C-alpha cells in the first residue's frame, strides 16, 4: 500500500506506485485525490484491506495522526517512512504492535533491490 498516493506524476508517491507495479508488486494506492496510477484507481476512503505486507508512507507528519488507527488496523508487516515523513510517535506505535519500521526511500529501495 502507498499511503499518500497522488494522480500527479511529478509526486514521489505516484512514481513509487508506478515502479512497484512495473516490478510486479501488487499495490493499493490510497490518497485524497481521485485518479489512477499505472491503471490502478486511487482509493479515496479508508476501507479495510487484508494481507498488507508493506505500507509506504508519503504523508507529512502533520497529516499522519488522522491515519494512525487505519495504519495500525491493517497490521502490515512493515511500515516505510519515506524522506520527510519520519514520525517517532507513529514508529513507536507500530513497533509496539510488531510492525517493522524503516526510514528509507521506497524508490531507492526498488532501484537497489532492497525492497
């Protein structure tokens, strides 16, 4: 899941969804603006989703609190804080629930095979 997805191709979240799809990953883009990325509709509602392995976060810290419960309810195996999204509070909450937390760039991880 990419949280903070945007239909704007100049945004890093958009690029991340496109590259994840290109590398064969199943992606659920979630954002506030309607649109699509790589043929996938951006979800504009916080609906329950099962079997989420990784959430790649592209929301600034001031906007994250509204998503804490949603993120934690999905019980992902990993939460990636992309540059500029690092949040010690959310990181602590995630680790307390057994979620692996990484401060990294999804795009770099994909480019280097570290994803």
